[in-house]
């Protein structure tokens, strides 16, 4: 389900178990069911990707005026499929 779509996996562990948990979350009908599944997601996350989240972090991506076509996405990742440099070369 979600494992097949790489756009949905930014910053998270993927795999069949995570996929199943996300499917369970999608199917949960009550707040209690959602909370129970989210507890399982949290446990899986802590097991697979132990981290300490301090809070939001500001980001700045700086490019030369000669650079065009770069698309910024999440967490400082950039897409370079349409990138080009004016004047070519270096």
C-alpha cells in the first residue's frame, strides 16, 4: 500500500509491518482505535528509527542566481530533474 509510493515515506521507516500499521490507522473508525494504532506506530518508530525530536527547525536553501529549475521539498531535499545553470558549465 504505502510502501509502493516513495512520496509517502519521507523521514519514516518503511516495510511490511509499517505498511500494515498505516493501513490499520486508515481503517480505524473511533478515536480509541486510532489512539491504539498510533501507540503501535510510535513503538515501531522508536524501535526502527530511535530519535529525539526537539521541535521545528528553520531551513534556508541558497542558490546562485544562475541556478534554475531546482524544486525544494521536505527537509532540505531538492529535486534536480529540471535543474540548469545559466551560461552552462561551472
